[in-house]
C-alpha cells in the first residue's frame, strides 16, 4: 500500500447502532455522522503523511540519507471498531469509539535502521501541532512473542470550515526487518484458527532475535562506512 492510500472497507454499522435506526431520517443522520467522523480520521492521517513527505523531501534536497523507507496507513473498519469496544466492554457508540480507542487511524513508518526510528520520532514530536499522548517502546522491551516496534499515540488538530477536532492517531515505527517479521507473524496467526503450539512460538521468538541481531549489525556496518567517507 502506498503512502497516500487508505484501506477501503464496506461500511457496516454495529448492531447496537442499527437497532436505534427506526426511520429513513435516523438512517441518514447516523450514516452522515459516521462518514464525517471517518473523514476527520482520514484527514489526520493525510496531515501526518504530508509531514513525513516533507521530511523526505528536505533530506533529499539537503543530500542527507533518508531515515524513512516507506509510509503505510490504514483506518479501522466499522466491524473492527465495534469488536474492540465490545471486547473492552465499552458502549458501542460514536462518542465511545472516539474517546476510548487510540488506533482508529494508524500510520506505519518503515525505517532502514533502528537509530532512524528515534530520529523520526524526535523530529515529529518537535512539531508544535503534534502532542504525544502515549509511548510504548517494544524495541527496548520486546513483547514475549519477539515483536519489536515503537508505538506512539499522538494527537493532531484537524481544521474544518467551522470546527477544530483534536484527533488521536497511532504511529508505529519499525525497521524493514522488524516489519518483515511482524507482517509474516500476523499472516501466520491470521491463517490459522488453531492455538499456536509452544514449539512454533519458540521458533518465532528465535527468528525475531536473529532479525534483531541483524538489525544491529547492519547499522554498525553503516556507521563504519560513514566514517570512511
């Protein structure tokens, strides 16, 4: 998926919302409200993508090495939003989803090296219209599965013609190697409904450790080559 693409999902409202729609006027009002909310989240993603694109162009013009390889984005589907609220035992309403979910809008930044991840993080957070709400560093403290990534939840203003909305967006920053492992691990879990055996979990963890070592070694090589220039 390219940096300016959003995953298009069939809009299906949660059953709890559908039950409250008793006439065409209610339907139009509910559909419009949901569409407007999703438009605001999409706008927040586009703003972040523009900021990252500007950083890319600045580095290119200045002759510096680019710390960003690719940028991906996605909006959670209505089914996924409703399922997460239900799992958290929260009301399945528009107000509840905006208040309680941090990852309705998501941006993934893929970087060549680990140091690039923190460089991009620091550069983004210096911008006055980006507010850090939450940070989870799964690079310094990986998950038990071996998963590594830096997760940020930021808030960014979206300006409409008459209103301003402070929107939460989850940003995941990974190296190319981390993304490779995470995507394949997700695919393996997605394709099976059975419980993953402990032997497979151990093998996935071993591969994650191997990839982490490779990440560090590649960065050391890059630093050594830079000193030769």
